């Protein structure tokens, strides 16, 4: 795939979440041609019990529908004082059809005045080729959960997540490039680029 005639690998992005697709495009823009998933392929039910399992469900569905390599990511926020919740259930933690704000409010309510607010964002990325080959990488970002929403940027739990390697701002208070430099997704996709290059793709 990565030849002098076609120097940029082409991957179909299996994610249907526009916030995540925008981030993935931003992170990969210099190296990979990311193709949007076909609109007529139905969303898969993400019912695996691991991030990698859900990433595989999405990548396999899109790879089979398009016949070209597909990339999928699945992300979870693991809060230590909540025994790792919401983890793989991060998307619909506050209930079916819930908003990002509903999830953040549930998180703040469940933590209450808890002083141990440590948490980890974890992303699993999986590429699936039509011949069945797979590449799996991950990325983590440790941090703490803020006492209330802070910032207007980002999406999901960004307004309550303060990364350890930052300067005290929540992800939602950071410029996009600053978030990706230390985020779970930034790390996972940079690991993917290294793995693709090592595999000669
Ligand atoms: P998904 O299953 O990978 O789509 O992610 C599950 C949920 O985690 C999303 O619906 C968001 O609420 C949240 N999430 C994923 N990535 C991020 C992120 O980078 N920042 C904040 N929240 C995120």
C-alpha cells in the first residue's frame, strides 16, 4: 500500500462519532488518507466487554462492507474510586440516548466529595485488512476528575478531565493540538503510525 506510487496509506474510518472522526483526521492528517465511512452501512452494536473488542466489531463491519482496510478506535474513562467505571460503558453510562453533559453530571455526582479523583483515559485502535490481518495498539492518559465542568472545547468527558502531564487545564480548556500531544487518542494513533511503518504499510 505504501509504495512510491501511493505513498500515503488509505484507511476507512469506522467511527460514526463526528467528534472522534475530527480528532482522528487531525492527528493522522500528514500521513494517512482517512476516508469517511459509507453512510449506508448501519452502526454496529458495540456490545463487546473490552475496548479492543468494540474496536474490532466496528473495524470488521466497515472493512467487510467496503473491501478496504478500516481503522476503528474505542475509548473509555476509568475512574479509580469507581473501580474503573465507566470504562467500556463510557458512551451511554447515564442511559440510552444520554448527552455528554448527562455523563459528566453522573460522574460528578457519583464521585461527590471523594478526594481520590484519579482517572485514566484509555484508547484502543484496531486496523483490519480484508485478508483478516489486524494491528492493535493503545494509548493512555492519566489525570484527575475536576470538581465541576471547566472549558468549552472538546467533547465527552473533556470538561472534567485534567491530564497529569498538562498545566492544570482540563482537556476542554486546551487547544486541539495541545490535547492531542498528550491525549490517549493522540498517543494511540501515533503508536498506530509507528506500527504501520514497522509493518511496511
Ligand atoms: P467511544 O466508545 O470510543 O465512542 O467513546 C465512548 C465515550 O467516551 C464517548 O461517547 C465520549 O463520551 C467519551 N470519550 C471518548 N473519547 C473522549 C475524549 O477524547 N475526551 C472525552 N471524552 C471522550
